[in-house]
C-alpha cells in the first residue's frame, strides 16, 4: 500500500505543473507575474537600496587623517637632504580628526533618511505603473478575444447562409444574385475575422511583454474595487512623492542651518629628533566664519526656497489629481449608464430584428438585402457594446491601479 501511495504521489507531483498551467490566467496572477518580472521595478528598488546604504554612513564622523612628514630638513650645505644630522630636523607622524557635533550628525542623518523614504516611494510608484500597464494589456487581450469571437461567429453564420443559398439555388427558389451577394458578404466577414485575430495576436504579444508566456487562456476580468477620492489622493504616486520632497527639502534646510556651527579639527603629532628629546604637538583648527550672511545664510535660504517650491508643486499636483479622479469617476458612471441603455435600447432590438429577418428571408418574405442589413446591424451593435465595455474596464483599471498598492504606507 505504501508503494502504491508513493507512486500516486509522484505521478500527482509530475502532473501538477501541467494541471496548473492549464488553468486560465487571472488578472491578479498577471499582476503578480509582472511585478516579479519587471526590471524597472528592480532598478527602482536598487536605487532605494543605494540611498539606504548612503544613509547608514551619513550620521558618522569623517574618517581620521594620518599625517606624516619631515620638518626642517636641510636643503643646502654639506648636510642637505640628510634627516639625521641637524638637531632641528624632525620626523613627524600624527593623526587629525574633524569633529561634528551630535546635532549636526543627526541633522545629516535625518536628511539622508528622508531621501531613502522618497526613493522607496519612487520604487513603489514604478511598481504601480507596471501593474497599471499589465492590467491594460490583460484587458486588451480579453476584449480583443471577445471581438475575435464576434467576428468569427459572424463569418460562421454567413458561411452557413451561403451554403443554404447555394442549396436553394440548386433546388430552384434561390437566385444567383443572392448567392453572389452572400459570397461577397462571407468574404468580407472572413477578412474581418482575420483582422480581429491579428489584433488579438498583437494584444497578446503586449501582454507577454509583461507576464511572459503564461498567457494561453485568460479568465474573465473581475470586478474592481474602486477607491474614494480621499483614498485616491492619499495613495497617488505623484502626490506621495511630492509630499516626501517637502520632507527631504526641510531636512536638508535643517542640515544647512547646522552648518552655521563650525566643525573643529583636533590633531596630535609625535616628532622624533636625532640626539635630542622627541616632541609631541597638540592643536585644534577652528574655521572662522567671517561672512555667514553671504555664505551659510544663503545656503539656508536656498534650501528653504526648495521647501516652498515642493509645497507649491504638491498643491498644484493635488488639484490636478483631484480633477483626474473626478473625470475618471464621472466617465465610469456615464459609461455604465450608456452600456445599460445600449443593451436594452439597441442590442436587444437588433438581436430580435436579426432573428425575425432570418426567418422572413428563409420563407421568401424578405429580400437578401434586408437580411444583410439586419445581421450587420446586430454585429455592429455587439461591437459597439464591446467597445463601451472595454473603455469602461480601462477607466476602472486606471482608478484601481494607478494609486500605490496597499496605500501610502511606508
């Protein structure tokens, strides 16, 4: 029994990938595949990692400096370039360290950390763009497939009618004119079906650009949960990034303000002499800020101006994003109303007219032209409805996937 069970488990494991691959690709799976495959997202995350590594060293002291040299070396006379004869010649070795106050180091570190947050949000913005483009590609394939099905069904119907017309002409009631008209219509329908297959293949190629070759069959797009205006604005990539630009500029201004306090540098050195006592030296270097109003204050003012610039850009972008949301939300409502009205007011009567016309044509109560007109009207109605549904789906996708995934949490 154990061996039988083991063999069954092995066979199940062997066929599991095949069974899994036969399942239709869902929109959520496509988004996950695209996020994993996106090199743009990888590049943006690498930028965030780079900023993180830089931030880790921003709050530390500069490296100490080793100083070595010879002082008072003779350059003329019999002892020239001899470091061991003159008592004033000293071999000197020392170390110096620039000292930054704790507050100044903290200000620099805070500015670097703000840059890390901005880079992280930019990486998430790239990921959101990838998800949105993948959703567009997925929807394009789905609706191109539906359009292909409509065109192929129309071509198939006309082929069947052509066969009926030929049989009618052989039996006597049909005419050559009807048969030729059906043959022409069937040729046009074949070309329309080929065009729809070409468009479907192009859309499928675009989807594969994002998700790879896992696109044999797609499941129907699910209903999307649309955000409110407040949620849309709070998670809008541009607005979140601009909000962090304000923080980065503010932290940079604080770091610039800390530069009004000079950095002291201390130094200790040991000097060795020949025939005399060795010596040690101690010293401190203090920069003299003789014109802070023309140097340090100008730098601070420049940083504060960048804060005002970022605030104004955020305000302008917020207005634009709010208008964008209202436009997309209004388009969603109006498109849904048009679809509902089109189904009841156009498609349903066109479908009924096509059925009645077909019955009348087969019973010789309607000429072939009337039947063609009714059939073409039904096909055109299906295509128009499909176009409206595609436009609605893309509008909803823009609302659902343009914001950052999981909001603006960092």
